[in-house]
C-alpha cells in the first residue's frame, strides 16, 4: 500500500529528516522530497489519514493533501 502526503513548510534537510523519522516511527518507509514538499509512504499497515496528518502536523508542518 502507498500514500502520498503533500506537506507545506519544509525548507531544509533538517525538516526532511524530521518528517522521515516521524513516519518511520509509525513503521512506514518514507521517501520525502524537499523541492516538491511530498512524502510518499509505503507499508503493509498504513495508518488512516488522520494519524498521518497528526504525525506531520505535530512537527509544525501543514498537510495540504493525502491521497
């Protein structure tokens, strides 16, 4: 299973690492791209969109879309 999260507010490699680590803590493989502001997550048990949104927004970023 795969989902794409559109994230606003990531500006540097530190931001990218924080998002990657937070999503990895959920047991997900995350490919985060800074220029596009996108995180593509993959895993067997992807949490629902609310959990993904809360995880990213708790870091201080805005989630624009999850699909």
